[in-house]
C-alpha cells in the first residue's frame, strides 16, 4: 500500500511539545494498559506512530521519567516503546 503522507518524527515531537500535549500511560489491570489524554494528546500519539513508519531506526521510546517526559502526566507509570518489524539488525528487543 502506498502511503500518501510523510511526517517527520522530530517535527511531531517539536510541535506537540510546544502544545504541551500530555498522555497518561499506566497499567489499568492485569491485562490492560491505559492510554489516556485529550484529543490533542491522542492526536500526538497517532502522529508518533505514523511518523515512526518513515524513520530509519526500527525502535522509538519515550517515558515519564526519561526522554520525552514532557509528553506525560505525573500519573503516568509506564512509557511507550514502538518497534517496527523487521528489525534493522535482525535482533528483537530483549533478545540475546
């Protein structure tokens, strides 16, 4: 399928840092993760996923206590790691 868009991950991050988009990401129960935010925060998350499609690296991570913390509310207990397959170096996260 041909993609009719091309968005830069850095541009998305810059744009939404200025807008102060804030996500809450935390474990809701044993098998569920809560991704919560207003429409702007959810749009940010959607654009991050779309932008990652075009990136050269296969992994991208932001979290509430590290890089990208500006995008998380204080209630967030989890970060987000997005990994696109196939791996560039044929290793999966966590494999040895």
